[in-house]
C-alpha cells in the first residue's frame, strides 16, 4: 500500500521508498499489537470500512501501548511512570516533526497529519492514562466515570472525524450523542474485568472504593485473589453493571447512529456481553488468567455483522473512497498548531477553526432516516414562525436510568432532525427555548453540561451545515464567555444565509424582555425622544431587545405540560397553541410536520367574527 508523506519539508507523495516501507511496517506493527493484545477490539475494527482500519489500529495501538506500559509488573512504578512520560514527550515531538523512529508513534503521526486529527485531544487522553499511574485508587463511581471518559472519548471521535473526511455522514461529537458516554463506561468496565489478572499482578485494583465497601471486599483480599462469597458477589455485580450500561447505550443510540456505525455498536455490545458471560462463568479462574470468548460465539456475532457491514459501507461510501487507504489519503492536513511543511494546508488553530466552520454553499436538507417525505403545504398556509418549548429532556433520561445531561444530548439530536424538517417545508422562522432565565435554578453541573452540549452542537453539529441563519435571543448576563462567543460568532458567520432563521433562546426570560423594553422606552422619554402619550404597540415593540423577531404563529410544547412558561409573551400573544405528550428527545421532523398541518386547520379569526380565509391546509 503506497502512502503519501506526512513528513515536514516534503510534499505529499514524495516520501522515499524506504520511508514508505517503514510506514507500512509501522501500521502493520499497530495492527499486530491490537490483534494480539485486544482481539475483540481488533475484530470490531475489521467491521469498519477498509480505508479506516489502519487509522483505527494506529489510534488504538497508541493507547494500548500506554496502558500496557503502566500495567507492566516487571518495572517499579516510578520506572513505569518515567517510561510513559518519555514516550509521551517523544510522541509530541514526533507529531510536530511529522516523523518518528518508533513504529507506533510513526503510524499515529502519519494518521494525525494525514487526516487532520485533533492532536490536543489525543494528547489529553494519553495524559489521562498517565494520571492513572500517579494514583493509588479511585474513590467513587463519579471519579471512575471521569477517568473512563477522559481516556476513551477521544480515539473513537478521531476515527469518526476521519470517516467524515472520506465523505461518510457520521456524527463526530460522539460524546454528545445520547447514550455514548454510557457505552464508554460499559466498555471501560468490561475491559477492567477482562484485565483484572494483569491489574492484580501490577498491584492495582481500579474498582471504586465505594463499590468495594458496599460488597465488603478489601483491596488486600482481591490482590491475594481470595475467592470469598463477597468477592464472588462483587464480580457478578460488576459484570451485571457493565452489561446493563452497554444495553442502555444500545437502546439510547439505536435511532441516532447511521447504519454503518450502528452495526459496529451492536456487534460491540454483543461481543462485550459475551466476554462478560465468559468472565462470570470462569469463576475464580477469572482472577488468575484472562478469559476468552469461545470462538463459535465470536463467529456467530461477527459473521453476519461482517457481511452486513461490507454491504452498508459499499452503499454509503462515496465512489472511489473505499478501495484502499491510499485512494483517499491525498488531501493531507497538518494538525493544528504544528509548524513545518508550508506546502500542506494548515488547519487554523483553536476556536477560530471552529467558529468559521460553516459549509459554503450550505448543504441541502438531510433526508429523513426512514425516507419520510414532507407534506406539501402551500406557502400561504404555512405558519411564518413556529416556536418550540423543547420540554422533557430530563424526564426522558431519568426514565432510561441515564443522567439528565444525556437527555439534553438526545434533545440536541432531536433538534437537528426538526431543523431538517423545517428546511424541507420551507419554514421561515423557528424559535427554540434552549435555556430560560429560570433554568439557572438547576444544579451547576447540569447547567454547565447543557452549555457544553449547546456549544458543541453549534460548533461541530450539523445544524449550521445547512441553509440556516442563527440568531441568539437572550441576555449575556451570567452566561459563560465561551458560550456568548460561540453564539455571536455563529450568528455572524451565518448572517447572509437566506433559508431558515433559527432563533435560539439562551438565557431568555419573557418578562425580563418586556422589562427591558419598558426601561428603554423610559430612557427615551427622559431624553425627550419619545412622548409618553404616543407610546403605541409598534413603538413598544421597537424597544424590545429582539424587535426583529416576527410574531409567533404556532407555539408547540412537548412532554405533556400545558403552559407557556415565560416564553415570548409579546411575540406569541396570538399564537395557536399545540401541546404533545412525547418528551422532546423522542420527537423528530414528522412531529413538526404534524403540528404545522394541524395549524393549517385552525381558524385564525384574530378577534373577527369569522376567519379571513379558510385554511385549506395540505395540498
Ligand atoms: C427542557 O427539558 C429542555 C432544556 C432546558 C434544554 C433544551 C436544550 C437542548 C435540546 C439543546 C439545544 C441545542 C442548541 C444548539 C440550541 P427539561 O430538562 O426541563 O426536562 P424535564 O422537564 O423532563 O426535566
């Protein structure tokens, strides 16, 4: 396989034969490392399209190498730490220079350069692995989760980034998908159970102290590999827990992922589930040696998955991008912040890279996943402005046993689909209630996660890839600076779009808005610019902070609550109200269409004896 260069000072395609064969050998070494040390993960990587496999070996090998280095029992702990620090420093230098004399680092460097992967994110994840070496134990599940996320979110996201580069419509911000964090936790716990013998050899017990205490098991007992009834109950509980998380994530992600990644996810849940079964069946032996899934079970899962994946990738990959890595590895990108070859286009560093990531020209609306087509509604009958209270995220998540922020992640995904549906019917204005001034009463943790989700959605989500002009409605008071920055930057970047105007209400309160208009009028009156006797509705509206917002024709609230909650009191004064029972994360564009069709049947009399013209609705 011929590979283009990533080396500083040389143009893509001009690497010498010797360098190319070194690179091939480097990818092969990563493949060998993953196949021999993580056969299950290797089998899952083989379900990816061929073009993605070398990158996945390189990404995973780097983490496996770091992890295994820390698990080595032959060296003293300080020595292991020193070796990893040196390896990490060498990797950073290699990433900057574009080449390496170490095979794993060379392959990773090539992958990073070639596909424009996020260098900072990868190094952070390696740092999280390194931090494990500096600690003795983990106290709580919360701390354990943090560790799971810090180490395991980056590499699958980098892989998605690479798939986007070859033209596959996959989500990049996996961490924002409902259930993905659960998947990572299930995976991490399964891996921990699988690695238990090595961890015990190295003197580590990584299960949180709180679960050991609950089952009255001491670290010393585990390290001595005593198979007491309490230890038996503990490991059975942990295996059940991992299985439950994996299944939860499969349920939550089922309707979100495109077919290809969904096949990989389903197979992962089935394979890791089989590992957990084998682990529990092995009893005390699982403390002494790694347990493997019987071959025939592996084949039963992987055989059909391989066949389905091959068909799906063939159908979804753009022509010419599937045959081999070589074909698609022509547009080399240098990772952010790396100096070197001026002939290769550098990705701008930091936030600028994100805030300017606006598709030009914008993409057409993405069709509905099941092929649902929009109703044909004459423009004259369409509401001009639909406003939505996206309610029920928290209840949706709690009902599935997930943390509330997973509900907001799922809510953001639902919003994506509804926006596609709004574009398809040609709606002019859609306003969504994303964060009210009352929402500050929530826990700081939920609030900051919600802001992180919004921010990520506006930066990396698909919303602004389409003909969507973003407008922010709300006040900057008290909002984190980075949220204000993103809202303003994306408003600016989309200002010339002519399709749907998406008004996002963030830190918005209806009464506060009216009070601000009142204050502005009072100031104008005091300055002699306004005669109080001549204050009309039009003049008042002109003093509203968001006076360009048209009146709301249809106000829709999900999740069974029948109130408007301080949402657009001025603009929605004559809105038709529509209430539905399903929580927001269960909504998709078809629900918007239903709401709009229902609107077309309403008689809009506006105080007159009869409606001006019967709304004939759908054509
Ligand atoms: C109400 O559900 C929902 C919110 C407060 C947040 C909605 C935000 C999103 C869907 C993300 C939007 C993203 C962008 C880019 C605008 P709740 O938590 O009050 O649900 P509950 O009533 O069940 O507790």
